[in-house]
């Protein structure tokens, strides 16, 4: 799964900000079977998405956005079309 996330992050133009919701949306769209296999054994979808978000942070091409030494948070739509907060990243 990490390699798929790394590929998605690499597909984002350098210098652009993004969040985990975007990466998860692209996983669902481009790698549906792999996404389903990853989520299926998890306790719930939220737990699986939390793990995927951690993997975004491990991508060598993603830097956590900070402002005055505090993490930047995006308020964006998740795959269930609900607004929620999550980490903001910068594609390097």
C-alpha cells in the first residue's frame, strides 16, 4: 500500500498542498481492489483511513505543512462526502 501512496503523491505537482482525503480518494479511484483488500480486515473504515494517513506522512515526497511551528490542518470532504479536518502536506 505504501508504494501506491508514494505513486499518488508523486503524481501531485511539486509545490502543491494536498491532504490525506485526496490520496484516499485517488486510492479508491485508481486502485479499488488494493484499497478494498486493505480496508476489509480493519476494525472500521476510520481506522483504515487513519493508517493510510500515517502512510502519507511516510512518503519521501510529502512534507507536513507547518505555520508558526503548528501543523496546518485542512477542512475537506472525505469519501463519505462529510467535511472533516486532516493533515495538510506539501508535495516536494
